[in-house]
């Protein structure tokens, strides 16, 4: 069993930065690929970024490529999402999840994935 807790969300002006953290407890986190996803009310869940178990491979949605950076510290059982040049359309709740599956050209949480409760990011104009 793995428990995931996101933190780092908040209110920021457009163009600003935030760093989200996804802290894991329980089973060894380093055995999982980990992803960040976001979902606004009434909208479908959207893939944001993913990172391999070792941290050597990363993947990004086109909408955040060049602005967001995913990283991990397996010694701390934590995955990070550095978000720069934030835009109002980045406003929503961000979730981390593991493990992942890659189908139809995108990453998704596996059927038995662990999820955190999310952290709200609000970007003002």
C-alpha cells in the first residue's frame, strides 16, 4: 500500500512559478513510474507529466512542455513538479498517481493506481 500526499499548490500571478510535491509513504516508491495529472470541474482528466522509476526519463504534455519540469528524489520518496511561466489556463487541481500505463500515445494511471487527494493551483491574470 502507498499513500500519496500532494502539496505546494496556491495562488500565483500569471507568469509566476510554483513547485508541487508528491510525497509517498508505505511501499517503496522508487519501483513506480509516477505521473502528474490535472482535472478541472466538469472536464476530463489531463496528463501533465511523468517520470520513470530511475528519474532518467521524463514525458510531458504539449501544453506544459518547456514550462514544467518533473523530477524525483527516491531517497525522500518524493516527486516534484516545477511549474514556471504559469498561465490562467493552468488553474485546476493537480494530482500525482502511480503506477502508470502508456496507451494510445499518452500516460494514464493504471487500473490499481494510487492517487493523492490533489493540490489546487490558481493562476490569476
